[in-house]
C-alpha cells in the first residue's frame, strides 16, 4: 500500500496540473486583458485554444522520442508509449482545430455579410490547411499501425512513420503558414513565446495554462499506456 | 508662444478623441458579477473531469496490483 508521501512523490504533477487549470479558468476569465478591436474578449481564448496546440506539439515530441527509443532497443513498451502519446496529441490537435473554428467564425468572418460569404477566404487560410495536413498525417499513422498484424513489424514500421510524421509537422504548421499571407496571428515570429509580443498580464496566465493543459494530456496518456500494458500482459503472458 | 500653446492644446484634444474610441468589452458582465457564474460552471466541469480521471487512475492501479 502506497503511503501518502509516496503518493505525493509520484503523483504531484497530476495535482499541479489541476491546480494550474483551475487557476487558468479563474484568472483567464477574470484578469484584465488588453483591449484590442475585433478581438475584444475573445483574446482570452489564448489560454485555451493556443494551449491545445502547445500540448499537441509536446505530446507529439514525446511520441517521437519513444519511437526512436523503440528503434534503438526494440522493447514493445516504447511502441505502446509512442502510440498512446500520439493519440492524445491528436485529440488535443482536434480540440485546437475545433476551438479555432469557433474563434475565427467570430473574428475573421465579415459581420456585414452572411457567414458563407467569408468562407472562401477563410478556407484559403494556410495555417488551417497546414494543420489539417498535419492531423491527417497522424490519422494515417493510426491506420497504418492497425493494418499490420505482426507485432514487431507493426512497431517498427509505425516508429519509422512516426519520425516522418513528426518531421512533416514543421513545414506544415510552422514554416509554410508563415511564408504565405494569412489572417492567423503569429506570422512574424513566435508571438506566444516572444516576451515583447504578449502583454505581461496575459503571460501570467498563459504559461501556467500551457503547463496545466500539457500535464493533463500527459496524465491521460499515462492512463492509456498503463491500461494498454495491462491488456498486452493478458494476451501475452 | 500662443501658436505653440494652441497646437499643444489641439494635440491633447486629438489624444483625448483617440482615447475615447474605446473597444467594446464585457465590462458590464464583469461588474454585475455574472461572469462568476461562467467561472463556476467551468470549474465544476473541470473538477468533474478530474474526479473521473482520478477514478480511472485508481482502477488501473488496482488492476496493476492484482496481476
């Protein structure tokens, strides 16, 4: 039986995640934010929408690290880890996409015209297309994995594909959208990371929010990994 | 001298006009307190999800011990 001290030593980051998220929800809604025309109160979405992409990127990075580890020593545990981190990363990516859709339909769409009139310009948005490509490549990762029966072959091919998918993230969501004209902010640098670009009061909430959401994603991923390992042990004694 | 004072005055007037073009924010919602309702709802959802995750975590820990 684990003592409370042991529990705290191993599980403190789960508590930290929830505390940071509660802080994000309270401070994110109540703290003063810069007054920017067009954005108005929706600027608070920075604590939620942008954090989804940060969490996705970090989870995909952990996934590719585990894929490389698998290729180096061939232990199936790393394959399970790589897969589960990628899945949770995809979930966060989808949430980022969905929240982005809601946000842009209120800030990018021309309020004087019906919503569909703005669709053609919004659908051309390079950041949207890039993010869609990145997510589709990761969907293909899951399809590829599940289509191979042999366990070792499945693990090896999907680990190699994982590296390819991760490398493709960079041109599709980081480089190409910055080369093309875009409505999406953050084209001229890293607005979320640049200290001069984001207001100090927002930074107070934004960085804890990123950590909180990422830790929540890690928690879900570790649960999935532990469950999968248990399942595998029943199948393979 | 008079000219300078006049231009300074005009400049200040211009600043004032610009400051008046304020951005519409949800000040009223914050002042009459209803925003706290939103915070309460979001916190409730977050805590609900947390408790659910904790339950799953405990169940998996139990399974890991029984194997």
